């Protein structure tokens, strides 16, 4: 730093580099392309942020891994740079882990492919992958100290030795037999179907095979007193001092497997060299050259011309000297010769500079001298130390992790050594016991026989967890409420009594709120009061008291044979819906005799894929599962989507967005030989004249409420023409496949379908929305950190492996998708898709030209009486995969790298992806989004992935395990429920009618601006939405009323409403995923965290936000 400051005082530019680096080109023409940077620095980042062929600076994320092996300082801001260097020096001297920071200087991070680290050059060969010129190499990411660095540079032919190194000595070279690359072990970009432990086992097996041959080559060199030219060694796993991700260093996704490994990946170069300390314990020194020695231009050509090929053979009589391959002399020698016999056979070639053994099979037998044999073994065993890659992140595991990862019991763990350390999450609590991983692995191998046996046991336990999760998904609402109350309030009153008491308390609060409005005329009941009364009546009804019967527990034996044909990562997303053939089920959902006879007599002619929330025709696990079923059974595949008026939020806005998406997927499936049948209730039934009098007269249809009983919901469905059309189509299928979406009304529809179809008809629900299938997480997590910890290892294995672009496709962009395997499917009979056969008229949207699509959809929806026309269409947000991917590509190029810094600003339209509506309806592949975001190794992409894969998917975890409680405070953590119940009767300053909230006429400037944005655009920035949602509690007469109003407002206006992530966000306003923060004495909110709309208005002027362009 002193030298740098001295140069700055002289107004000179300083470029300095570490001594363990090599210059390959003049860098200053490159530096001059970036004159605005005050400092340029190299980086240890392992993946480039630039596209192939781009020689620009790296993006922001690489700055977090800066390495001062190369550092350029300009005097453009001399005093500021000098102050920065001084502060940097002071902090580093005080704490070697600190880096300085200065926001007034411009840093530039040099491209990692051209200014390479030890990994991007020696292992990844990134400059060749990126097709850019190499300028500088830094010997980092290496093993073996200075000797290891020298040997790596020799292998790259960048180290210059004295001339005698290349010209003197007698040499020997060998050919190795390398193992074939196993099927499915990808050469580049991933390892489809291979898990980490299996990859390591294969690598170690291949390493042992090569090292055994290398040991034979050392024996030959010592027996003949020659210098060995090392062969190339291939590695199927990288070497690293921390956790590996599928045998690659995290972030080094460009590492091809296998790769030509540096010597220090297998052995210590310093211990093998001729300058090593020889002795009785270590045997004679071994002289060797690097594997590239013969290709080095410094090696004389005369050495290559004198090569003699030696071929061991079992035919002793044929042993002779002849002219062999490539014009070189060839000598046949007997196999398994002793060292003396070998020297005698090769005596005529003593003066030859280079002997090449074409095979090492039985090339050398034993040494005749036992003393020489012992010394040779010592030299090989003590110096050729094979490397075993470590997959684990640290040295220790907690007891809970040890039991989960190694399938050990408490008794087995009690017999192992452990350390006690303070629990970082409960420092005042008992210490946590930590177990060394090496001991755990040995204990697991002793318990389960091998690592493969351990993996098999993990898989068995995972399957049992999945069965329990699937069975709990289909429990009734009352059962789940009772179980939740038993877990959280052991010893309290029964579930029915508690719900009744809570209801009476809410009614009292509501009456108090109405009295505060004093003298006002009675208004129409707001949605929260309507829903409360429905819940109150339902809980006191005989049907609720008896409850619906529970569904049978799922067994894997019930899965159809075609499930086994799916790839494992797709099959784990599928669950078979349990059926209810019991008398109680028949009583609750009586099946009409006509329909029952139809199901029994009608031939099973097709597989039905009921498309609801995966509105895309690529990378769709449900579509893949349906295609596998059709192919296995030899029947056609029908894809159908039903827009049902029984949806509680069937509005013109939502249906327009969905129909635009269905147009895209209809066109996409037609290109692949499939037809998408689209049913729009209120229009499609006109083909048979089935539109009821209520629809003809414009009367609203009755919609299904989540608070209604299961029988009441089924009755609503059965009275719906769309539901009857769906039942007719499903009853003729050999199997039904649909998406697994654990929110109302989708979960209710699936349950009703399972109860009304024949029990012999298989119904499969497939998770199409989550990177990690939601059913693989065995319990409901009330904290994000616990969900992250429980799912991180499984998720990291799936981010880029569920789907991958086909060979030859670009890794990024709209074309980087995997199409479903639809080849070989029997075509459906043409009459099957006609209105006369279906009984309704399917929509043909794909044939409409884009200019006419909007006009046609407007006319269609205007005639549908079951659609809420008071929620208008938003023109700036077109539905469909085309628009969704265009939005993703724009964000990935302009906003992803800055996401961590700009995501909290509602005024930054490009600060967030604005894809939540497309994810809710399944119009873009979540696998593609996660895969491409993971390719950008920067802080913005890392934060985006955490929000996308953790905070979004924790909502699915919540809805899966508490789907019957989502509209109730019972879904909240016990502390949040307790504090809300305690303050439920606190007086409100004002109780607003829902109409004022709906219009954005509360008088609160910020809240009204946010509500108007939501009503106008169908979307609301998450930061603004959190403040907007926290305000419901202070204006509603009770906590339950506030929750009901918040859910209704969010689901009605937002295009991502009714999504699991939306439910999680709304429940967060009432304490979910949070901890007590405020003073317990705070009125109304008590221990709940609050967000002030006044403070938000100071940061975000309401007038500017209300006028923000879309």
C-alpha cells in the first residue's frame, strides 16, 4: 500500500501482480478500454457473467470474490484513492478478514476467463470455453505448495526450465487404460440421474484404477533407472477444501466431467520429485516429467524420433524387435518379467532416449531382490497419496442433522465422540452436541453396510415421509383443525368449543365496531362478515359436527405401472389421489345412477390431463406424466382446461389473463401434435343449449366458498354446467392427471372430483410449481430459516437438473426449454374433440390472429354471466408464455444483477421481475427461471433465488399442511393467535366499511395510493404490499374480520391472488414467519410487528406512486 501511494503522488498508474502469476499478453491495451475505472482487480469468481466472446468487465457479483493477485490503481482521483488504500491497510492490519469499502470510487472486476485463476485456467480452461484470448494466469486454487504451482505451470508449458531439463536423461512413457464415462454422467453442465455420493464412489473407483497403473509405471521407471513422463490423469470429481456440489466446486458450473486433472489432484508433487528427502522410510526418489513434456516446443525433436515402443506379450517366441506403429521401432517382450529379465531384454535399447510402453498389463513382475521390492513399495505408498474429495460443508454436524443424514439412532450416537458448543439460536439454552462427520460416516457404513446402503435407507425413509404427507393432504378440514389445536394447545378445550368461542368473540367485536359507526344507515354486509356468518353456521351444523370421512392412507403399491417410466426427478413430483369407496363418502357425495352406469360401461379411451395452473407446454411435469401414462396404456392423450364460474374470484381480469395464456399453450401443443380443449363456462355450453335460465337472464352464479362444508361445495359443483362437462370427460378416461395446487378452489375441485368419479379410476396430482416438490418437506415450517435448512440440500440438487435444454439449444433465452416427450402417442379420434361428442363447444384461440385476440376475448367474457365484470382487464400485463418470457429476459439482462440492491424500491419498475402473476398461472417454467438465475453468479441472482426458491415455496409448504385453515387465524403460530385474541376487543379509532377499502377511500394517502395501484394494474410491489396489508387490522372490527378482508381484497384485485405465495404473504401480515417485536401492550397489534403508512409516505410520496407508469 505504501508503494501504491508513492506512485499515486507521482501521478503514475500502478499495476502490480503476485509473483505466482504469468503474463501471456500485454494487458494495457485492454486496461485502456476502461478509462473510467479507478481500480481494476482480478477475481476468484468461477463463472463468467459475460456471454461467450464478450471481453468486457465482469458484473457486480464477481466483486464479492475480488483477489488482489492483479491490481491496477489509477491516479484519476488521487487523494480519494490514497485515502481508500490507507483505510484498507488499517483495517486489514487490524483484522485480516476485512475488506475496505468506498462508494466514491469505481471498481472494475477483470474478466475471469482472460485474467484467470488457478481453477478457471488449469481445470475449467474457461478461456477456451468463452473463446477469448488469455492474458494472465494466477496460480490459485492449487495444492502442493510451491512445487505444485511449478508443476502446474510445467503442465501448461508456461514454466521455463534450463535446457538440460529437456535434453538430458533417458525417459520412459506409458499408455493408461482409462475407464469409460458411465451412462448419464454428463460430460458438461450437469450429471443427470447421478447423486453426489454415487459420483464420488465412481470418481474414487476411476482414481484407484489409474493410480494402480501409475504405480506400475513408477516400478518400471525405477527398475530401468529412467525418468517417467507422467500420463494424463482424469478426474470425475474436482478437488476443493469445502463442500462440492455434484463433484463440482459451487459456482464452477463450466467444469466438464471428467477433466484432465493437475497432478496435485492425485498426489503431492513435492513428495514425488527427485529433490525429495529419500531414506529408509520413503524409498528411492522418483524422477519424472509432466504429461505435456513431449508436446513442449522446448523438447528436442530428436528425442521423439528416437522413441521405441515396447509391447509386453505372452508369446515368448514372438518377442522380437521390429518396425512398428507410426514408423517407430517396436520391441515385443515377455510379460511378467522380473526386473533383471526386463533389463536384459531391453539391454540393446539402453541408449534409446525414449521407451514407450503401449500396455502396462503384466509389463513387470516382481523384483528379484526383496530389499529392492520393499524400498519400491515404500516409495510408491508414501508418495502417491490419492485425494478423496470432501462433500461436506464443515467438520461437524448437530445431532438432528446426524440422525437425518446418516440414519442413526440416539443410542448409536451416544457411543460416538462429540463436542458441546453454544447453540447460536438459543445461547442461553442447553449446549448443542456436535459430531465429527468422519465418525458419523464410519458408523453409518457399519450400520448400513456401505454408502450405497445408506442412500437406500434415506430413500426408504423419504418415501415414508411422502406417504404421510400425501395422506395428510386429503384429510378433512375438521380433522386438520383438531390436530392443529391438539399440537398447539394441549390440555385446552376441544376444537369445536374453541372455534365457537372465537366466533362469539369476533361477533361481539363486530357489534362494537358497528356501534362506533353510530347513526349510520345499515349497509350491505362486507365480505368478512358474510364469511364469518357462513363459518359460524357451518360449525354449528350437524354436517360439521359429524365431519366428512377421512381418506385412506396412500400406499406406493397403488401407483400405476406407468409411474415407473418417468424420470426419478419427475416421478417424485407425482402422488396418486386416495379414493373414497366407503358408505360415508357415498352418502356425502351421492353419485347419480346415470353417471355411475356411464363410468362403468364407457370404454376407457384416453388419458385426460386437466390443465389448471401449469399453462405452458414445455418443462411441464404434469404433461410429461400424462404422456407417459398414455404411451404406457396405448391410448391417446387429451388435454383440457375448464374456466369454471364456481371459482370465487372469476373476474374479467383473471379470465382474460388466463385465456391469453391458454392461447399460447394451445398453439404450442398443436405444434407437438396435441389439441387443448378449452371450456369457458357461460359460453361453451351454448353448443348444447345448456346455459341455464340464470345465465340467460344475467343473474350471478353461486360460487363455492371455502368456508362451506364439503357437501355444500359438491352441490355447487354439481349444479355447474362446467363441472358436469368435466365429469363427463373424466369418466371416460383411463386415468386423470392434473396439477397439485394446495389452495382453494383447486384443492376443493380435486377432492370433489376424486369423490365423484369411480374409485377404480386413477387420479394423479403432479407438483409443477416448486423447484423442490412440496411434499418432500415433511412438516409445516413457521420460520424461513428452518424451511431453508430443511430443504436446501435437496433443492440445490434440483435447481438445474429437473429439466435441461436439449443438445444444441442455447443455455439461455426463450428457446432454452426442454420440450415434453410427446413422440409416439396414439392420435385421438377426430370425432372425440368435436362439440357434438363433447356436449360443449371448445374455444379455438390459437387460430385467432393477435390483432383480433383482444376484441374476441372481450366479446366472449362480456357474454359470461358468471364473470365479475367490475374487475376490469389490465392491458399492460398480457398473459401467456411469450409475454412472460419476454419479461423474464428483460429483467435477467437489466435487473437481476442489481436485484439485491433495488428490490425494495417500489418506484424501480425494473428492480423486480414482476413475474408473480405468470408464476401463479404457470405460464413460465419455474425450472427455467431458477436454472438461468443460478447461472448468474452474483449477489443479485443469489438473493433472487433465495426469494424465489425459499420465500415463494414456503407458501406452498404452508398451504399443503394447513390448507383447510388458510382463511382462519388457526393457521397462525400460537404466539400470534394469542396476541390477536388478547387484543381482539381493543377499541379501534375507526372501523371502515369494506366499500371504502375497496375504492381506496380510507383517507390514508399512502394506503389509498397502494390500493389504487393494485386495482388499476393488478399488481403491487411487495414492499408496498406489506405496508398495505398491515393496515387491515386497525380498520376491521376484529382480527378474523381483518384477515378475511385482506384475503378478499388481495385475491380479488391481484393477478397473483389465490396463489400459495399470496396466502403466505397475507398471513405474514398477521404474524406468520415472524416473531414478537413490538411491546405486548401496544393496542390492537400488541406483539405483532407494525409498518407505518405515514413512514412509508415519507419514503414514497403517494402522489408519485399513484401516478407511476406501468
